[in-house]
C-alpha cells in the first residue's frame, strides 16, 4: 500500500464527507477509495470513519489521525518542491480566489507576471464575490479587501485599498457637482448590497462624517456599479485600483476629492502558516512587493488629482 496516497484519500473523504465525492475528486473508483481506507485502518489498527447510508463522519481516532495526515502530506509536498528546485526552477500548483473586480483589474495581471518569472507554476484562479470556505473548497489562498479578516485564517497584509467617489462629466453637468458631503443625499448614489448600502463614511483630516442616502441601484460587485456609473446612473464609490485609469483619461471625475472614504486593507488569507508551500511563500512575497510599493493606486500621494 502507498501510505501517502492512502492518507490523501482519507483526507479527501474526511473533507468531502463522502466516498463517492472523494473518488470523483481524486479520479479513483469508489472501490479503490474504500480499499485505501480499509488498508489505512488496518495499518493503524483503528477505525477512522463511521459509515452510514447518508453520511461519513470521523471517529475520535479519525479526528486525531486527520491532523497528522494533513501535516505529513504538507511536509511531503514541501519536500518535493524543494527537491524540484535543484534546477533553479520553482514548481507547484496553487488555487486562489478573489473578488471579480480585483481579480480582473489587478490580480490577473500580477499572476501573469509571476508566471512569466516561474514558468513551471500552475495556478487556478477563482473569481467571485462570495467568501469561499478555503478548507472545504481546497483553496490555497484568498485575496480579500477588508478591515476585518476572517477569524481562524492567517492574514498577511499586502497593501492598502483607497477609494473615491466618481461620476461622469455629463452627469455632473446635468445635476451639479456636490461641494459638501451633505449634498450627496440629493444625488443618485450607487451602493454595494453587501456593505455600506445606505451610508458612506468620509474623512478629511481630523473631520469625519457619515452620509446617508437612499440608493436606487445596488449591486454586490464593483464592476457592475462602475459600468452603471459610466452610463450616467449616478455617483459611485469605487476602489482606485479599478477607476484610476478612467480618472486619468477624464472619463470619470472625482467628486469631493478632499474627502476620503475609509481605506481598507488588501489581505492574503490562508488556512495555516505551518508547512507553507514554497510556491506560496514566493507568491506572497511577490504580491506584497507589487501591491504595497509598486502600485500607483495603492499610494495615497499619487491618487486622483484634486481639482
């Protein structure tokens, strides 16, 4: 019996709670999955899983064994990667998730540059607004923009996300340009359905104000609100990483540029810092360098011009 493969099968069955789901994920027959589990239990001298017609659950011995198997598989992967570096080429496979807007505007170009430097790296990039469960969905790394990273995950700050209120020149010509935050409530404001739907928090120096508005259009993705804004639907609070080129070209105009929405951190989140794969460590260093110091939109002094 290949005990490492048996451990991998056991971990997958435990994660999925199903022999059938594990067999699909591992591209093994269900009979082969059952055989690996039976042989692993025989070798350890303990029952690891409780089977029923509806579910598969861990026994006490199985719960203890699961953590050990995960550690051994991670160590084996790390050893393999380090051996692969004998020719100076980094190897590995990573699954990454982030929001649609950040993925399209910033992460995809960054990943492309990283893969150019490391041609033997394989990356599966998953884009979506939903906060994925990293363990259950076998995701190595999540890039999320938040000031409250998810508890239970390791968080590494990669940079700062600044935002700005924007509108088209045509909209402002028709409806007027707000001169004070209180005037925003009289405009059509586009909002995020996930957070800040009815209010925007703005700061200028030591002053802070909260603007409440009745939004006629809300969405769960910045790209959707940006497209609506570009078509004259109203004012939108947008991340600078997405709108900086449109501000530079004049297609959009910064509204109340001296008032800054609360900035948020760009975080890399991952399940554990123990036995972190070499490919992941190198990628994290690369992204931190890129987003903390090399991205113009991440530097407060180089944001949209004040008119």
